[in-house]
């Protein structure tokens, strides 16, 4: 039974209702889900991931108006953001209702919430009938999973069921924005699947999160999304010279390099395709014979910002 992979939504729902943790597909990455209001089940998520309790979870909902089950009020602009980008890879950090366990939000007075776009998980959320708290389904600090097999490889013995919804269509985590009551504006906590340019086109300029509050958003920790092997990001040709003689795996946008392995994320220079391939390629190179990984800097626009953010954190030690 341990680590069973399947596509039985009703089985997954029954497990979740009985207080179990289940791995679920979303359009961004796979999540490790539990009933938001069941503290024992939520505690299990932290145990399975070996996640520190100061790292709050994202709550996933089935319908836009279910947001009021976890949020106390909607700041200005929230409705526009929900209407434009839900279901989809945008997470809103909102003032929280007292019913949401402190464990879910790490004691913060805000809650992160999103409505995922994956049809199987949308059906699951409707079937379970409660919002599901879910971080990415990887051991804390490692690369996020974008297939059911990625989850099985690392957490297979620790979860009773992995709901297989195929490879993730977006491939990087949701963009996180939060309402800052002091600044009275939205701030960006994490670049992700919805380009920040699209958010700003809708609600005006978005601020940067305060680095002194970084402990509140460990997705923003300097080292995160990290393979076991060293990662270097920058000018690939220069880095290949510096590490000449070593066995190197290269991650590039669309240029072929002379290296032991060269993984082009998108021959057509399509950032969405590159984002979709990023984590699987990082995992492959991490499992390969290469001693180190060299990655190119992507265009700092649209999904390129999320890709560069993940590569930078993967390279931090
Ligand atoms: O795409 C996604 O967002 C995926 C899928 C599964 O939905 N989930 C995900 O969760 O990436 P996780 O736990 O790996 O990252 C969630 C990030 C964490 O860095 C956490 O600190 C931040 O969201 N977060 C959660 N609640 C927050 C809050 N109240 N204020 C600021 N940041 C918060
Ligand atoms: Mg994560």
C-alpha cells in the first residue's frame, strides 16, 4: 500500500477525510496535502517533509468564494486578482480567519491561499469538501517534484497514496503576492507561474518583500530547490573553462554546449517550455555521473524570473 501511485480521486478523498496525507498533482508542482482544519494531519506533512514549523503552508481551495473559509477579508485588488488568475498558479497571502490552525500559517496572522488549475485536484477538492493545506511534495530544501514518480522516488515509503495527474503543465511553483497592511500595497514573496508583469498590468506596481522578514517565507530562503551537486549559474562558456577537466552537466535555454551532458530547456526559446522542463532536468543531472551543474542565466522577464530565482537558490550554499 505504501507509496501506491494511481488516479483514483475517490480513494484519495477518502484517505484525506480520514486524516491521511496524500500527494496531489497541481499545474505547478506536486503537493503533499492534508485537511487544513485537521492539525494532526497537517503535523504529518511537516514530519514527512522534515519541514521546519516556521515555514507556513499554502491552502488550496475548490472555488473562488471558498477563499472566505480561510481569509477574514479581501484587501483591495484581491477580487480582481482572483477573477483574472484563478484557477491558476497565483497564491494570495491574506488576513487569516482564526479557524485556520496556527500550524498551517506558522503562527502568522495571514494565510496563503490558491485555487489550483489541475482538473484532477479540482475534482478532489470538491469531493473532499474542505480546503487542503499543501506544500510542494519534496523533502525540505530539495527540488520540487513535477511527476508522480518524482514524489515516489523520495517520499514513496512515507505517503499512503500518490494521485497521478501526469507531468505538471507549468513546472515551477505559484507566484506568491501578499497584501502588506503597513505599505498598503501588494508585495511579491516569490516569482512563479504567473509573470509579475501580468499582475502589475492589473493592479499596478507590486513591491518587494522586506528581506528582514525572510524567515516568514522560506521559499525565499537563500538555499532552496537545491540538488545535492554544486550548481553554478552564469556565463556558461566561461564556467566551462573554469571547470575544464571536470565532468559537467549544462542547463541552457537553447544553445548547445560542448559538455558531458547538455540539456536545452527549450530549443524554440519558449520560457513556458523551459519552466516546464527545469526541475526534471535538475533532478536528472543530480542523479547523473556529472560532478557539477552549470546553468545559463535566463532572460529576466516573464517566467524567466521564476527560472532564474530557482536556479539562483539551487546554486546557493
Ligand atoms: O505552486 C505552489 O505554490 C505549490 C503547489 C503544491 O501548490 N506549493 C508550494 O508550497 O510551492 P511550498 O510550501 O513549497 O511553498 C510555499 C511558500 C513557502 O515559502 C511559504 O513560506 C510561503 O509559501 N508562505 C505560506 N504562507 C505564507 C504567509 N502567510 N506569508 C508569507 N509567505 C507564506
Ligand atoms: Mg516548496
